[in-house]
C-alpha cells in the first residue's frame, strides 16, 4: 500500500527538526533542554513533542536524574520503528553493526573482507554483509530503515561511490549507494571510514564536547577526518583529509600516489616494518633478531613492544615515526586552527613512545599561539567506531527535510507502521498542532 506524501509545510519541517534533536541526544534530552537548545519556550516544545508522541515517533524513555523536585522525563525515539545498519569495509576486516534509533547496538558481525576477483561480486558481498548483520540480530528485514557503508579511500559521498580505493581490489567507481538502495529500498550513505570514525568520536567518544578536531587513522594507510564546527569537512568530491599524502621528506621514497616522501611511505604500519627490516639488514643490533630467528613475523606491535623494553633501534623507529606524523599533523593544524587530535588505527595502539613523539613534534612546529593548547589523544573507541559512525550518518537521513519528498522521513515511517496513524491522516493531524 502506498502512503500519501507528507506535505513539506512549516509545521511538518518543525516536527522533523524536533525529532532530529531528540534523536541526536536520545536518552539524555528533556523538554527543558530542548527548549534551551533550540531557543523556544518549553510550552511550544511540549506541544510539538506531544504531537510526535501521538504520531508514534517519540517516546518518554525514563527520567532524568535532577537535583531536586520532580524528575523530568527523558525523551527518545520509538525504537520499535526500526533499526539501521553500519558496515565498515577495511582492507583486511569487515565489520557490521545494527543499531536502534537511540544509538544502542543490537548486533555486531566481524569477518575477513571478501576480496572479490570481479567488481560486481563486491556489490553482492556488501549486500550479503547487510543481510548477515540483520540475521545476526534476529531482526525483521522489513524494519531496516537505512544503511551506512564506510570504506577507506577517496569517497565521493554525493555520488555514493568510492573513487580511489587502494586497499580493496575492484571497488573503484562501483555504484555502492545506488546498488544497495535498489536492493533494500532504504536510504544508503557511503563515506570514508576515517570520517565515519570521527562521527563516532563526536557522538560516543573523546570528542563529545569538541566541535573542532582532527581524527587521524594510522594503519595500512594514513588518513584524516576534519571536524569543523561540529560538521565533517569533506572538500570537493570528498577529496579532503589526505594527510597520508602530505610530503614530509623531499628526498623520500616513491609513494603509490606518484609523489615522493609522503607521510604514508614513512609512518604507516608497513613502513614501520620495512624500516625495521632495513635496519636489521644493515646489521644494527636489536632484540628483534631473536624474534625473527624464531621464525616469528615482524609486526608493528612487536617493534613497539621492543621499544618499550628499551631496544634502541625499535625506540628510534617508533620515535621517528611519531615525528613524521607530528610534522604532517602540525601542517594541518596550522592551516585549520584546530587544537585537538585523536589518533586511531592499528599503529595508534603502539603506546606512549609514539604518541609522545607526535605531540612533542606538533608543539615544536605549530604557531606559538596554538602550541600550548594542542592535545593528542589515542582513541578510546574500539574497532566498531567506523561502522557505528556509518550507522549514525545513515539514520540521520531519516531526519533531514529531503527525506520528506522521498517519503522516507521518520514521520513517514511512523505513519506507515502504526495503523492508527497512517500517513493520509498526517497532514490533518499536524494542522491543528
Ligand atoms: Zn602519496
């Protein structure tokens, strides 16, 4: 059955705006805090939230612990309306999560990334991963509301396409968004995994109260997400944030982007291992020799551990890696006027030797006005951050005015699901509010 479109009248837009504000801070927001945030009176807010409750979009989700008197009700979104899926497709591993509309995780799936030989198989694998995540949570496929896909690479979010995806074969220019939208009939967003991780930092992590920060991912590759005034800055066609391709050594090795001496060829995980191998080949003494002789693999973790235990060569490599990162990050901070840096990705777990070197180098290199304020943090989120951020961005689609025209807004969804609040009645219901 087809629902009638909800008119984009001011009242409808207002309801959607309030629903979005409740969704963002679901489980923490009260009518009073909403009124303060949106600059409205508590009575106007109450009228609108009552309407949203009648429509089945908003529910009272417990009470807020207040200092005295009657505890105010905390608002949330009616979680029975459905759930969203977030995928994070990495070079080695894929993660999928399902989350309800109040940001609670329902299911998680982790598996090795399927490396397809033929490009179309990659689309099929994505579709399978969505279904697998739905299945893992025992969820009703009909209650799927939106899908977010995070991929590491140059992603054109507007086109829903990965333009350059060096870590996964056969992903370049695949119509990821259009394909999944067609298969599942829900809004789909595609974004770079470091950007979706930054969204997760901003919502669930260390950056909750940081409108400006740089989220850096150091692993097989190096990338960054730029958060300015609470908004991710993507640049033209999604090309912003290529921190890994800032040149830090003019005479450095060739990078796969065609340049020389990019940060990525000096400070990524593979670069760290390569430098340790070179140093050993040059006969520099290190405790790592015994590890290699035992037939064990040389990894960033092993090098970091040797550095912590006082191995000079390993310390030099980790310290130098931190300095290279610091040089590139300082350049970015000088340009953006940002003070907070959050580092994630495999290499970020190397510990204080690396992070101290990053912070020291940044302080030394940024403008004096910025230097004392710069802070470098290791992420406090786990490996699901990028998938959670993708699910967040997907859910956000349901609360944007554009969703009304496509009948995919949360108001449309509530109207379709609740028999007593079917969409044809909505304009009528909204008018008197
Ligand atoms: Zn490069």
